[in-house]
């Protein structure tokens, strides 16, 4: 497995996965919307996306991060907004590898923390985040907020 940051030349690797991610969250499939959304985030430099691929170059999962700015700390932190592993590739450590890649990236950007949210009923994700060391902070609107401090 390898995990790479996508760019305008490679963004289409995650379009299908992003559509499946939206379906998981009870949205209608719309590949055109998925394509346009991902492409715009890359063009406008509004997010950072990593894709995990197997040795046959098949995209297995992705994570998308958005910047969050802290005025008090005068830092750019990161929201791990999207994490998705395609069903045939689950339970193989891909989600954890993507999260750790996101953590390494955020640390490299001198971020104070990495934050994420997950649905109240997404027990698998909650177990993974807590096993990695994320701290559950709050429940709002059916979503738990988790935070990982990146500074020693």
C-alpha cells in the first residue's frame, strides 16, 4: 500500500470513493457533483487529500483535510473531515494508515492539533479514533468531536 497526496493530475483517483463516502452518509449518488467538488477543492487549494492505493494502483480509501485557523495560537490546524475506505478493503489497517498520514502531514505543517467528527452511531470509527489516541470532546447534532494534540 502507498498513500499519496493528490493534485489536479490525480484527483480523479478519489472521485468514486468520495461518491461512495457521500452515499454512506445517506446522500444520493452523483459522480458529476463528486468530481466537481473534489476538483474545486484542489484548484482553490482549499483542502489536502490523501489516497491509499494497493500494489495494482487501485484506490482503496482517502482522507480529506481542511485548514482551521487559531488566532490565539497563531497556527493553522487541520480538520480531518472525510475518511473513507472502500468496503472490499476494510479491516486491513487502511483507515489507520490514512489517519497517521494526516497526523504526520499536520505535524509537518506545525499544527497544534488535528480535529475530526463522526456520527454518533459510527462505532467502528469511534473505536479507531480512540485507539489511535484521539480524545472525545463533545456531541453536537448527532456527531462526536474528537481532537488530537500534535505538540509535545
